[in-house]
C-alpha cells in the first residue's frame, strides 16, 4: 500500500515537472513576456484590401520551426468569422522558410512579384509583425524566386524588423491606401504635369503632410521632373478653415532647380488643393511669410489653385 502511494506521488511529481517544462518552453516562444496563454496577433487584410487587421491567436507549437509553419498556415487560412482576406495572394502557391540565428528567411515563388506595390507593402508589414513575435526571430528576409525582394525603385528591401513599421506607422491597423494627384514640372520646366500616385498612409499622418513629402521625393512618371529640392524639410503643416499652412526650411528658397519661379509654388498649391478640405495655401519659411520666392513671388500671398500653369490648362 505504501509502495502504491509512493508510486502515485512520484507519478504526480513527474507530471507536474513535465507540465512545468512544457510551459517554460511555451514562454520562450512569446516575445516581450508573452506566452501561449496570452497568444499572439495574426495580421490579415480587411475585405477592401487596403488595411491590416490584427486577430488574436493562441499558438499550439512550442518549437520555433514548427511555430513558424503554424503561423504561416494561419496567415494563408483566414478564420471564417473574420471579414478579411489573406495578405498572401492565392496565386502564391509555395513559401518555404529557414531560420538562421535570429533571422527568418521566407522564399516565395515568382507569383509574389505579381502583387501591386501597395499590397506588397501590406504583405511585408503583416509577415514582419507576425513572425517577429516569435522569441529568437528578430528579423525577416523575404525572397521572391530566389531573389531578395525590392522596393518600387528597384532597391533591395533588406532585413525587416518590427520597428520598421512602428516609427512611421505607429498603429499597423491604421495603415491604409491613399490616392493622390501630384503636380511636377514638365521637361522644359515651364508647366506642370499631373501624376496620379497610390501610396500607403498611416491615418495618424495627415494627407496634407503626405502630399508635400511625396513632392519632395520627386516624380515617378516618365516626362515629369522635380519641383522641390530633395533636401528640403517640411517643418510643420496645419489646416484651418480650408487654408493649409505649410512651414518649410530655407532650402526651399535656395533651390537651384531649372524651373520657372511659379512652378515650385504651384506644384505645392495645386497638389494640396486637389483635396476637398483645402481651398487655399499659405507657405512659410522657418515660420515667417516675409520672404519672396526668387525675389519675385511674395510668400505673404495666400495661393489658390491655378490651372493656367498645368499642361492643357484644365484639371486632369
């Protein structure tokens, strides 16, 4: 009888020890103190395909490689009760992976490259935010057809980490697509040409700021040329009673771009007044309106949209 009690007690201690070991293994999976009980977030696209939606999930795997496969399966199979779609298009038929030190390498087939730039950025963000929750995986590197993925300019994206989508996107769930009409210079620098551009925006960032930042980055379309110096800084932007006030640094005044003096002004004004919320634009330099652009255009003026400077002379 005593031996049976000792056996039961030993069995109980063994079970307790195994359970503790299992839970310890689970806790090593979660990042920043999370464990299997608290779960993780899986990121999907909303039904419109323009925004990321996070869904809580409790992983079942305690081993790193198995957990990667489990989360990958979750990413491609959206729960029936979510009005969402997978960030990975159905046409992407195969994704393999390997872990080397603290980097997870994902290898997608050539169909990954068929995503439009907006969808690819969302996919990139969702994959990074999902997989870097795993303890021991700090970076993600994505390959398409054995080649590193590139950005819109053709440059390799490189290693991705969660903070890449935190600094400019404080809440990944507010990441959405925005369509802009931007005005750049024509080849001779005496007229404006419109460029329609689709970009990703955090709803914490105003569209007005986004427009000026995109103008500073320069045109993407053939036959369009820069109107603002690439080193110029946007210090502040605000809108009050449909008047958009932008505050630029002195680089705006010292620009040597070979365009007519009114082109940089109306590149900004016409682009901003494409918004229904903006009818007029004020331009300040380091907070002051005392300056004149190229000694010809006083910045004390409150500017309105002017199609006389747009090729065709009317709204595109």
